[in-house]
C-alpha cells in the first residue's frame, strides 16, 4: 500500500489504496450515527465495506487528513446508471466542502464511464442536505424525503379500516416476477420513478427486489412480515408490502405499493397493518419507513396509522 500523506490539508485518494483497518474509526462512528439517528444497525453494511476494500474491489475514494482516513465514499455502475452507495465524513471534519471533495471525483468518474447517463443517491448522513452546494449543480435534481417511525404495538390500528374483500397472502420467493409488474404499474408517472429509475420497468423492479431480498442495505429481509394483496375479481397481485429488520427490535417497511385500479380502496392500509402486526409478533418495538415528501396521499395514510416524521433527507439525481 502506498504510504498515506502527512499533509495537513485534506486530500482524496482512491479507495483501493486503503487497508480495511484504516476505515475502522470511521465505520465505528458511522455505525453509532446510524443507530443514534435512525435506530439502524449499520454493522452488516460496514462489514461489507471492509470486505470489498480488503479485496480492492470497491470503487470510491477516501478523504485523508494528517495521514488518517476521515471520510469515504463508494459507488457502483449499473447499466447506464451510477449509484453512490454511501458517503460519510467524521463529525470533526464534516463540512460541505469536505463532503464535496468526495462527491466531485465520484461524479467525474461516473460520467467518464461509457454509457453512464444518470447518477442516483440517497445519502442519509450528509450535512445541509437541501441547502448545500452540489457538484455538477446544473445536472442535479434534489428531492426531499422523510424518515418516519411508529412505536409498536400500533394500538390505533385495533379496528381494521382496510379492504375486507382483498385477500392478503404471505410473500413467497415465487412472487418476485409478478411483484415487479406491480411496482412498475404503481410508479408509472409517479414522482418516485424520477428518483429511482428502477421503478420505470418490470426489469428494473426485478433488480430492485433482488437488492431488497438479498443485500443488507435495507436491513435483513423478513419474509413473515412481507405480504401481497390479490385483486378480488381477477386474483392478480395488486399490492405488496415488504419488510426487513434493521435492528434486533426495529422493523423497516422497505416497499409498499398498490396498482392504480385499487388505489384509495384501503389495500395499502390492509397490507401495512398486517406487516405492523407481524413485526410486533416478531418482537419489534418500532417500525420505520421512508417516503417522498411530495407524496401527500402516502404521508396522510402513514400519519393516520400513527407514523411520525423523525428526520428529512435528500435524494439526489444527476443527469
């Protein structure tokens, strides 16, 4: 490994120059921040970062100051899109300028990559998410998103105001193909498809579902608290609600959506209530979810069920 510079001014090096141990203090603080702010166990994600850094297989950059790693960012390419997976700078050095020292080379690298035309990211730990100066600002769009939480058990849901005529079944792995079609239909011309272009097609939704079920970025997938709704007439799938565990006692709703023909009929309520009941049965003390701030109807539903906003963050898109 090349020796880390001892210059005082922060500078950026390729993440593949860093040893896994160089990230220990940074990842320890980030893990504590995710737990404190979101009740989220970040350790599985941190372990993945260490493993890929050890293999020199993680594309990204590290911010160095006085020979120590004080920040990092990593990214991946997916067909014509780049994804910024995470960016974190130690509290003592967190400024918009230092965070942009990491964002700038990422965007440069991605837009130099053949066929990449779009970059997406939802960075939960950056400072000043809505007022900050963004690199490549002329290409950037910013979408406000809310992190919401409910304490369990959800006593307000004692009487079911959902749709009694819609059968609800537990999620099975064989549901993925039909669920991808439900996601694409649910988000057609929806603001969330501007944030995540995987929602725009069944093929993209399949990749989205694979990430939820197999990787720890949204927690550990929890099949018992994941459900599908079937249309009462056609018995085709018309809604899904998927859950994960992000902490031993915290559940997270990773995806909930319904098709346009049953929207407003209580199907989403029924699915979410079943998920919250099962999370309670699994020993969870809280449940969380994220929602785009402009999605008024979804926010009204969540608030009516007892969810409260605990923080806002930004989704960034560069095209």
